[in-house]
């Protein structure tokens, strides 16, 4: 799987939009980009997945530039409950396992 | 949606004893399950891939004799930490694929193991 680089941590105030960028310079043609969220003492939870351009669901948006060497997870109007670690993963959808990078620890401040 | 149940959620055991952790897919069949270990403030590290009806595949550096994995049915995989020591204290998480693609992975709620 392509190696990913994310900021170790981010702070944001409640109600703000948060953008977390992930670099994946060695992404392969067949690789997808997937983001997971993990709360303390819980397993990761799927947030969003994309291949190119923009993907939006009820939770977040994912922006992927044309060269696909990076991606940005956008969380609109964060709340305290969005405090968690966010992981960016890159790989083929048929991959048999998931390898997690360092993740970004987001802290939402009141 | 697909649900993976992991039990127990936390366990404390004495050094030298063995602990078994169960991972069940509740509403789907999983021919493959995965076991991860996570130390405080660190990322998830894949330990092994559990295959129904066959031997597990361990990642480099993971002792197969210490972390015994059994996947006897399509809905149950177990991880047994044998002769546990304090350094085995960690958060263990299992996952299974309920469908195709990354969004097909569902994770259990994890097991906090403390070896005293």
C-alpha cells in the first residue's frame, strides 16, 4: 500500500470547518483513498472513500486533486464529538488487509 | 449494516496466564478476519490475517506461538495471547470484510488487555 503522511495533530474550535490533508506521493493507478475515524478505546469507523475529484456524504467531503498525490478530508462545522484520530489509507479496493499510518489527532475545543 | 462483535471489551490477567479474545461477525460471513494491536497514542499495527479453515498469516515480527489464532467458522475468529507478560498489555482490535472495497471492512470495538 502507498505510504501516507498526515499531520500528527490539529486543534479546531467548535463550529469551524476542519480540513485534514494527507500526502500519498506514490499512489498507484488502481489505488483508492479511504479515511477512517477512531475514538478512544474503539475500533476505527469508515468515513469516506474516493478515487478522484470530490466525494461527499452525510459526514464529510473528500477532495482529491487531479494528480491524486494528496487528498483532503473536510469536516463541516465540527463539534466536540468529532474529537478523534483520523486515518488516511491508500490502496486497492481488493486489498486483503489494511495498514494504518500515523493518523491525525483532531481535538475540537469548545 | 455489518457488525463485528468483540469480547471481552477489557480483561486483566496475571503474568504467565493465557487470554482468549473472540471476534464474531454477527450478520455476515467472514472467510477472512484481521487482528490488530494498538499501543497508547500509536496507530493500529496489523498482527495477522485469520483465514477460515486454514492457518493464519502472521506479519513479520509477530510470534505465532504466542498469539494463537483460530478461525474455525465463518463467523468466529479467536486470538489467544499465551503466557502473557506486561509488555503484551495493549488494545487488540479485530476486523472483517463484509463486502468489496475498503468500506467493506468492519471493526470490532476492541479489547483492552492489561497484564499484571
